[in-house]
């Protein structure tokens, strides 16, 4: 949030907010009005308070709560949480899990890691998996690797997260690095 200091001074009439949310929770799950005081006391990317109806819990790999100051994966519950993915039972089973504290309820496993501070702020610290966002789209690097590895003649694949998404492929003894856009595909010699 500290990066907003200059913005706030240049645009004092604008009231910025930070809202955390994902498609599986009908877009937004939290709200934080940002002012100079919030910026001054923020120790990271604070997502604010949960919107009415939502609960968020930071849990470990065994679905146990983590103590304040320790990173845990965010699990969300509430009536706005989706019931799962259409015709994707396997993916639904990994992301929508039974709530151990409330029989009959589900939790959405976000994949996002947070740390709760002693004063209750929820600070985003990263991902629990290799998912990245490219131009707003969620990209699973493991899925890209799997598809590229299934191509005829591909011996090995490395998908590397960098400033720009990159894919390295070795096919028929030829190594190629693919960047974003058509130019990267043409330069690789692997086709468009």
C-alpha cells in the first residue's frame, strides 16, 4: 500500500480502495478504504475486512488454523461462494472442500497465502502453488508444462515464471524459448 502515497498526493479527491476477490466468490470478498493513515501503518498488502456474509480462515495443509504472524492458505466460506466448477469434478474436489468446523458447509481453497497481524490485518504474501496471472488471466504453469510435454518429439519442458511468461521446449534435439505473442512462436521455429 505504501506505493499509493504519491498517487494520494497527486489525486487527493480520489478515494482508493483495495478489494480482494476471485471469481469463485462472485468477485469480491473484502474491502479496505485507503487513506493516508492506512498507508502509513500498513505492513504489506492489506485486504481489509470481509464483506457481509463472508468468513476467511488461514489454514495449514491439514486444515488447522495458523497462529497470527504465520502464513496460511486462505479458505473462504459464505453464501457467495460458488458450488464448484461446471463439468470439472476433479478440480472442484481440490478447491471446494468440506468445512471441518461446520458440517454440510464448504470452504473455497483460494491458493493465496496470507499472514494475519496481531491487530487483525490480513496481509497477502503470495501463492501456495505455481499459478500466475498474465494480463488478468490465471495461468497454471503445470498445465502448460503438461500440454507442451505431450507434443510429439518434445523431450523436456521448463515453464519459468519471469517478468514475461516464458516456455522452454526441446523438440527433436532443438531447444526453443517461447515468449509472449506471435513473434516468440515464429522465432522458435515450433509453429504458430
